[in-house]
């Protein structure tokens, strides 16, 4: 097993529940980090490809995808697509990813395909000035604890968990945390939990406040201060192939993703100082 490069920082957006805001957070946190000067790669590991679409990459442009990279046919460097956001790239996915798990099931390195692709990229970028030198890689995981998510967790320094402000928010979290523990023990001793981000908060709904209070009480400081509000501009933006920060910078959704980005950078700084 190769050692994770120190830079870029690799963060997996994971939660086996669908519809909790993983992809929305990958797109908009990635954009917000790029807006404040980071060089960011979003790796789309969901066969649905919503992160790729939301970042403006049409299916016809996805000549080389994360499927090719994980299958072992091509490099991450070849899969990079520029986005409309300066300093933000995406490695797009296609529906081919649906079949990958079966295709590589017998390969001894099946859980390390992404980790290898990222370390190869970092080594290539050191030699080649035409390849961006990323400071963050955000991996958008599918809504399942399958081999794709395991690849993301074994390639990441840290996991970032979006939780939707709904009645059953914490349900399923213990299963996710025990998967993280297993990956840490068996595949990636460096893996930590970066934080939990509460999404789709609705100030008109008392239940949302109750959920925020419960999650903070149970999970303590792991939960970021920033809460992402439910905001119609956030849900409209992907149909224009744009991150919400380009679609409407002033809306509450954009502003909260900018706050989340600076909170993440602060946490990173504290982690570095503690190391
Ligand atoms: P996941 O990737 O976890 O399945 P998504 O990010 O695709 O979840 O979000 C699920 C749906 O909720 C999408 O239609 C998305 O546009 C919408 N959504 C996500 N975050 C917000 C938000 N803050 N406000 C409004 N709609 C949101
Ligand atoms: Mg998604």
C-alpha cells in the first residue's frame, strides 16, 4: 500500500443515504474553495454523474472517465476536465461505473485503485508543469457503502459527512462510522473524520432546529458550525450546469458554502499545527 501524499488533501464526501447533499456539497464546496484560492479537483465516483453534470460537463465531453481510471485503462491526468470556475477541475463519471465492482472483484488491489491513481497523478504533476498542482481533492461518493465508496475512503485523508436536517438524520450514521473504522483498521490507518455538515436546514420548520440540536448533542465538535440552508437557488443551479456560487453568489446557499470552505480551511490549519 502506497503512503498518501501530504498534498493535496483528499476528502471523501460520503453517506450511504441518497439525497442528503453529497453531490451538492462536492460541487459547491469545491467552488467555494477554488474561489478563495485553492486548486481543487472534484472526483465523481457516482455512476449517476450528477457532480459532472452540475459542473457543466455534458455526457459527450466525458471521453475519459473515472471508470477508465479505476479500471486501470487510463490516468487521472487524462480524465481531468476544466470547469467554468477558475482553479476547479472535475474527473467525470459515466454509467460504466455501475459495472466496475464486478469487473475488478477478483483483483487484489481493487480497494486501492483510486489511491494509486491519485498518487500517480501527484508524481506526474511534480514533473509536468501542464498539470494542476491540486491543494484539495473532493471525492463525491455514490449512495452506498460499495467498492466505489471503499476506494474513496482508502484514498482519503478524511471523510466529510453531509447529514440532511430531517427526522431520521442520525439513522445510518453508526453504520457509516463503523465502515470508516473498518477501513481505517484494514486499508487506511490515516483516515479521520473531518466533520459532519448539516444540510437543507429549514428555518420555518421547528423540526430542523430539533435535528440540529440533537446532532450537535450526539456528535459534538465533529459537526461544523456552518449549517447549509434549504435554498431553491441551490437546487436550480445544476440544471444550468453551474455551481450556485456562479448562478447566484448572493443567495444564502452560496454564502453558507463560502463559510463552510473557510471553516474547513481553519480546521485543516489546526490539524497541521497539531501534527
Ligand atoms: P446526494 O448526492 O447525497 O444524493 P444531492 O446533493 O444530489 O444529494 O441532493 C439531493 C437533492 O436535494 C438534489 O435535488 C439537490 O438539488 C437538492 N438539494 C441539496 N442541497 C440543497 C439545498 N441546500 N437547498 C435546496 N435543495 C438542495
Ligand atoms: Mg450524489
